[in-house]
């Protein structure tokens, strides 16, 4: 499982076509006909966990896991069943298959009870690889030739991977992930979890953690991802408030946090000065706010699909295909950059109710821990990470459309539902 966390954000994949369900040539199909490295490792972890014994089966019948497990299974079944009414049945089946892997991984995380610091360390080490590659990409303004590891070759005119200032283009850092925004979401959560790796270490160890945090933050800035930066800010704020209320912010860690805040302010100032002409184009204009921004256009498309198919949706993975059939001029749109709208558009009110049930379980667990003033630092850090995840889900789609995002969400959900105090203590 730890290896899967190391490779969580990686794009590296292998071609895999489900017999009878080819989805080649479909527009904006982010899942494609492949299985990612992290998914392969998640499948191996799931099978190994099942073969080691049935202790998790007892926990699945009670408590939060007793609600989450059937809800996750219902979502998988609903996605697969939507193939019966979807315009492209293969897309629904593929989406359902990926959801099954993600749900199984969440249950493995909840049942395996891996020490939190080991999970966080594996995840952060993987992000350091992305940060290193991202720095190199930003410096040479090109891919660095690591295609064997899954690095994308970016065309010079790809508007999604560059920021522009007039005719000048700057390549956004994306590391070994499929997109700068995907990397940014992972980095945002990595910045929150880094805090948990500092307690109990000597000053040298805390210094190394500070350098790691600074490297991840600088890499996040170079992604130019607005949602990623907002997610990091909100996630760290929630984590700090939680830890302060619980009284577990030790003096050395609080001091380190204040120093990191100063370092972050300096990096932001330097970044804003060096890239001010590119940043100006990343801020929404009045025209954008009035409805010309593509994200707002996609929301209107989603609302149109929801109005036409309120109960069962257009079929899992079928947003773009359905948009071409439903909109004037038969224009094909990318998926809406809002996960709740995307889920309701694809699997209808039924799917939204299932996801709402899962969200209610997570909120209930958090409320109980908040009321109890849980003194376990990882509770606060995972709460902050979930806030970052929610923020990303409101402004992007990859938690539903990319295995990297789906597994990231599954990991945090499974971790949050692992509520044994001895397993969530800082070690």
C-alpha cells in the first residue's frame, strides 16, 4: 500500500481494454483505456489484504465503515448500471471499474491500519520526485525526457499546460502527473501532511521537513493552479485551527509553523514579482465573471443535462458525449469542473444521494472528534487534507475523472474512517 501512495500522482500507465467495451475515440475521456501504476498497486494491496484474513469484515458491519462500505458499493453498481441508458455504455462500465478499484483501496486503508507517519512519508517522498521534475521543466521550459516514467510530452501550443502573457508562454510545472492542476491538488495535501512528520524529530530532522515543505510549496506555485493554492491555504487553516483547539500544537512545531509562514510569504512575493505578467492573465476578468469563462459555461451545460435527466443522469463517464447530443450546434464540451455537479449530471439524483451519504458519514466522524477535542495530531491533519480535497472538488473534476484524484480521495476517506486512537497517534 505504501508503494501505491508513493506513485499516487504518477501518470504512468499500461493499456487495458475491457473486452467488448472499447472507448477509443470518445471525446474528453480522461480515464482512457489504461490502468495507472498506482491502480495496479492498489489492486495488489486489495487482493493481498483479502487473502490475509477477514478482520475487516467484522468492522464493515458496524460504525462508520458499516455505512460507507455499502454506499461505496452502491455507487459502483449505479455507475455500472448506467451503461443500460448511457449514450456510450463502454464509458459507464470503465468508470464503474475504476470506482471499484478506488472503493476497495479506501477499505484497505481503513482496515490495514498502517501507521500514519509511514503513509504520509511515502506520499510526500513521491511528491518530492514530482517537485524535482517540475523544477527542471520550469527551468528548461520543456519536458525532461522521462517518458519511460510517464512524463507527458507537451505540445508547444497546449493552452492547458502553459500560462501566457501576450505572445509569451510559460510552461506550468506538472512533474510526472497528467496535468498541473492534478499535481497541485496532491501538493496541497502534501503541504498539510508534512506537519505531521516533524513532531518527535531532532532539530536537524525538523529542518529537513521545513526544506521539504518549502520545496513542495515552491512547486505548487509553479503549477499556477488557483484551485491548488486555495486548497492548500484552506487545508492548512483547518488543520491549524483543529490542532490549536485540541491543544496539541507543541511549541517547537508552532515555532516551525510560524517560520514556514514567513518563508511562504517571501516565496509568494518573489513569485508574484517574477511572474506578475503571467499572473495577471490567471485572474478572472469582468467578462469571465459575467459568464464567458469556460468553467461557468460548463456549469450551464451540466445544469442543462441535469434538467433533462434528473433522476438517473446521462450515464457515468458520459458527460462530454451527452453534451454533444444535448447542446445546440452539437458542440462537444469537456467535463464540468465541479465534482458534485458532474456526479449529478452523470448518475443523477440517485448518485448524488449516495455520495451525500458518504459525505454525511465523514462529517459525523469529524463532528464526534471535534466535540471530543481529539488530541491525536493526525486527526487534525487529515481533517485539513479533506478540506483541501473538497476545495479541489469544487473547482476541478479530476477526483471523479482521473485515477490519481480518485485514489487520493479514497486514501483520505479510508484514513479518516480508521478511528482507532492507537493507530492515529503520532509515532
